[in-house]
C-alpha cells in the first residue's frame, strides 16, 4: 500500500479487486460526503485516510498515516 495522501480509482480497483467504474462510483460517493462536511476534494481520488476508515474502520492510531 502506498503512503500517498490520496488513493486513485485505479489503485482502489486493484486493491479491492473491483472494476474501475465501480471504484470511480465509490470515490464519487465518498467525495460527495466529504464536500457535504466542508472538505475540498479532488476528482478521481479520495483521501486514503477516509478510504481506510470507511472500508476497514481504521483510524490513524490503528494503521493509517500519522499526522506530524
């Protein structure tokens, strides 16, 4: 797994063994949720931390990237 701040649809599709179109749909949904909370988003990418929290229930303390 990469240490990049964002996960791209291609990496999400590969990691979850799903189609790229499904990965893009998931990212669009998560980005809508983030925008509703007032966060800026990037099309085709989502915060790796948000992805880990939603897929695995992980927080920074449990294996996500630590803030410096």
